[in-house]
C-alpha cells in the first residue's frame, strides 16, 4: 500500500474515532447537570466519585479481557502521575464549570482548549500549524466567545467566576490532550493510560476534598460530605452510569484518536460536542441558547468542517502524481 493511501486511511480513522468520542462525551455534562441540580452534590465530591467509578469499571474489564494492559513499565509511572494530576485539575474545573454555567455553556467554554492545544502543540510537540489550522482555531474560538456571552460586560459582572472556571477547564483540557498525544508517542496503550490517569486523579481529588474547611469551591466541607448522596440510590446509579458509560468510553475513544491525529486536530474535531450537548440540554433542562449562541455553535461546526477540508487539500497537494508513482515503481 502506498504511504499516501496509508496516511489517508489513518487520518480518516482518526476523524471517525474523534467524532464518536464527541458524541459520547456530549452526554457527560447532562449527567453532571442533573446531579448538581437534583442533589446539590458539591462539584469536587462528584468529580472524585466519578473517577472512583471509572477505575471500578475499567480495572475488572481489562483484567478479564486484556490483562497485559494492566502492566506499566516503571519508567512510565512518573509521567502517568503527572498526567493524573492534569486530569484531576481538568475534572475539577470542568465539573465546577457545569455547576456554575449550565451544561451547554460549560461545554462550549471547555473548547477554548482548541486554541490552547494548537499553540501548545506547535510549541511543545512541534506539530504542524498551517494557516488552515489557525483559521479553524480562530473560527471555533470565536464561536466559544459568542456562546459564552463573553462579549457582554454584564455577563462578566454576573458570572465572572463561572466564565473564568470554564476557560481554565479549557486550558486543562488542552494540556490533557497534549499529554495524551505524548503518551501514544511513548507507546502507552490508550486504555492503560485512561486507567492509570483516572486512578492517580482519584488520589489527587481525594486530597483536594480533604483540605480543611472546604478551602476550594465545590470541595467537601467535612468528611461526611463524601457520602453526600446518602441513601439516594437513584443518585448513586446516575453517578455510576456517568462514570461507567460516557466517561470511560468518551475518554477512551478520545485517547485512541490521539494515536492517529495530532492533538490539535483531535481537539478541534471533538469540539463538535457543544452543539450536541446544547440540543440535549434544551430537551432535558430547558436551557435555551440565544440566536447569538446558536451562531457561535454554527461557527464551531464550521471550524471543524473547514479543518477536515483543509487537511484533505493538504493531503492532495502532497500526494505523488500517478507518473511519479510509476517512476518510483520502475526504479524499484
């Protein structure tokens, strides 16, 4: 198979997996919003139990299906600890952002990560940063600004903590994406990475929640808050489904897509998630997007569609002509 055909198949597979990740991840904010509205569970307590249940789900699954994925070389452990710290920061800021901003706006704000990922990927991982990718980032970021209402000074006065938390979640997501790409380059299996990062993130979130007096917003004010849901079996059930379903599948598929795509491309493709979340949030919670916010969502979609077209154009320009391939075959 010619290298160009292999690359084209590789790219198409990466886009398909990233799109599947977006579809699955779009439901996580809905679950979180339901838990925070119905049970008023502190955001960081919710994030802790979510990570616990991810490990409880994934550990036996890998032990039964692919036991070898449980083994990690000692040289990778320090890296995975740092990766878990980044994931803990992302889970904490993301969950808090959903509680403060609502599912739709929080999901859009987290995709300010597109710009962070593209720039950091170019700087740290030496990923290509052409004019097409920059334009796609600018369009998607503009859409995020419109959906968040960040152009309205009143929005900043009314919810400055929420908006800043949402943008911080985007920065954490960008760093998570870069580390996922780096993990694939180190030869770490995506599902192994998900298990170990969530395990270490659980430890970090436990420590955050044990800080005295609930020092951070959304943290447990006292140890009894860890059992906030108490005897609410329905609440525990929703929390478990959130972890065992869209979290495991969504993060797993996203990490798999990073083995095929540069982190900036994968992050932009998954930024389709806000549009999917917005529709579900409207149907379930009546969260309505204004005309401006709908325009912002359309800009995000346009950025992703343009990026795929741009990647195809770049691939066609670098593809050897039939004559060149024939000459190479004759030379061989």
